[in-house]
């Protein structure tokens, strides 16, 4: 599979599906979510963020509910 660069979308663009939740201890967790189907959770290493998966998400979203943390 070849990852191709698609049209540029600003990280702040609402179409990424930004969600902010708090865990049981009150810590803020930012994630993006999009697509339909079985869940696929993308967890980045340090240093990194959800934007590391910007090229992979469009490939998975037609067949999966992609959650990038």
C-alpha cells in the first residue's frame, strides 16, 4: 500500500472530528474520530499527536471508525 499526499487540511479544520474528553481523574484527552465500521485506535509514540495519522485516516475511514489519540 502506498500512502499518497492528499489535499492539505489545516489541523484545526473541524472535518477532522476533534473530540475532547476527560478521564476518571480529570485529565484532558484530545482525539479525532471519523469513519464507520469496527473501531481502529491509533496511538502515537512520544513525541507525537493525532496528526501523525493524517495520511492513514482517509484510507481507513471508509471501512472503520478511526480514533486517533
